[in-house]
């Protein structure tokens, strides 16, 4: 069964520090990887997508992908209290259009 | 990013009634739409995948006669919860995939259903 694993947290990070979120996946054939942010009571919103090995930066966010090791990570620089949310890792399943979702990591940024 | 509109955002109904939830892609054509359910403090659970003009594909354990999905156009998909019961109370979220080979799903705001 195809799986995506995340540490459920909560991960507590001081304001201004770097938050590091990790995700591993089992489907070696996966080619598309996503990080979504979900605030309590709200629906997920896309933060980053990454398709190639290496780093992809967008503002304070950097996604890192290592297909050989089957992990994808998200770094948040200069963490703000507004970054406090649950971060969901999603991986496109091979053979269809579905995304396989991790259970999410709850991130808490302490002022 | 692309915009998906979902209505209603919140609905309370009596046990035994049916509830329809609409999901519209406002600025793109959604070849594929997805319906999820999320219980408190749990992750997203895919209920079904719908493609315009064809029958939805339901995930194992999801009753297709209870959760009716219609994807009549490239911009509209509906989920009808028939004969709702309290155990159907949950947060229902739709998403659309523009089909641009990037496999990105854009989510509606979600519908919180409470069945009394």
C-alpha cells in the first residue's frame, strides 16, 4: 500500500527560527510532491510543489526533494506566529490523478 | 493560484434529510474533481474522484448510493449526502485539478455538515 509518513508533532519553533518539516513516501515511482498548509477549521492551501531532485525556493519557503531516499522536506525561514498550522505532505500516486496524503505535522511558532 | 468555490460553507440538517454541496472551479476547467471528508484532528480522507461526464470512482468503504456525486460540467461538481445521519457529520472538502500535467489540486473552502 502506498504511504506517506509525517511526524504528527506538534513541532514547536521559536519565532524567527527555521522550521523543518519532513515527509517520506513509499511509492518509488512518484514524480509530483506537494506541501499544503491547513489552518484549524479551514481547507488546505498549496504552499509548494516540487517535481525534481534538489531545492525549490519561494519566499521564506524551501522545498527539498530526494527521490533516491524517498523523502521531501519543507523549510520555513524566519518563522512567524502566522505560520502555526498543520502542514500536509502529498504525493501523486502513480497510475492515476490521486494524491496520497500524510497525516500532517502540527507546527507551533512561539512568539 | 486557481480558485474553487464551495457552497454552502456550513449546514445543519435533521437526520434523514439530504444535503447537496456544490463545488465550482471559477477560473479553470476541472477535468477531475475530488471529494474529501475530514474528521476532527484527522487527515484528509478521499471519498471519490469524479471526471466530467462520467461516473465517479468511489474509494473502498464509501457508499456510492449514500454519497451521490455528479460532475455535469468542467466547472461544477456536486456531492449529495442522502438520508444523512449524525455519523455523517464531518468537514467535506472538494478540490479541482486543472489537468495541466502538474497534478496540483486546488481546494474549496469546505462544508461543515452537522446532522442532528
